[in-house]
């Protein structure tokens, strides 16, 4: 097994990345909601100073949400996945709080924001509200679709692990022993695999990413090509 210090550090960093991901997805959804549905107030709400404050607040909340793991003792080595991770059976109340605050509430907020954006997109498309002056350029719609797909994949990939954690926390004595090891491992695999999917989504839906991907692939296949273009 790994040393305790290394275990705590790796678990903490993983927690930061996971919670940071969902909080940033939530922040982006709120930003897109304000930009598309409240375009007249967007520049005031998201001035350079305010945007920096929002970014700082997002990562401050991420850090504050991760620190309690040290006091609860929930960062432990799990031989089933060969890594230090959040132990769902240490504290039922804490596990339930984690699932609600770090997954369900952000899920509801993001769902609300994107639902309102979808409604406005449909209304503008059918000219139900042409007088609103909403910012719905093709590039804005593409960016919205990209982030919407990122959110959907995040929710799908992380839902099994969170639902297992919630079930275990509600009745750890009866539920935990009956969770098949393959199901637990598969839920972790889906959660980790989500990080690989983002690059694919950006490549499929974002023209700039596709262009850069082609440049990188060509440079790897024909190294001299990149040197020729930059010289």
C-alpha cells in the first residue's frame, strides 16, 4: 500500500479536480445563461473584475469543499481500484452531503440554465420573441452545444458512482456488502473515462480545436512540416 501522506495528497488532488470540474461546469452554465438569456446585463455582470472574482470564488469553494475529507478521514486506499479515493462508508451523513452538494445541486442548477437557453433558442428560431435582441449568433449556439454535451457526458459518467455512494450511505450495513465489485469498478472507470471524452467533444463540435488537432497530428506524423511552417 502507499504511504499515508502520498495517499492523502493524491486523494486530495483528485477531489480538487473532480469538484473543480463540476463547479466550473456550473459556473460556465450560469455564464452562458446570463450571456444568452440576459444579454443586456451581461457586460455589467461579467466585467473583467467580476469575472476574476467569480473564478476565484469557484476555486475557493472547490478547496473548501475538499478540505473536510481530512477531518472526516474519508480519503483511503481502495484495493478494488488501486488508488486512494473517497471512502463512501466512513460517514453516511458526509457521503450524503457530498452527493447532494457536489453533484445533485450543481446538476439542478446547470439543468435549469440550459433548459432556459434551449427554450430561448427555440423561441428565437420560430420568431416567437424577435424583439428580445438575444445574442444568438451561430458561434454562440455552437459554443452552447459544446458545453451542453460536456455537461451531459459528465452527468452520465459520474451518476453511477454518486448513486452507489448515496445508496451505501443511506444503509451501509445492508447495501455495501451487496454492491458487486465489478459494478463499483465500472462506475469508477466511467467517472475517470469522462476526462477522455471532453477532448473528443471539443474536436467534434469546435472548429478551432479540430484545426489544432490536425496540426498536432500532422506534426507528429511529419515532424519537419511544423518546422517548415514556423520558419
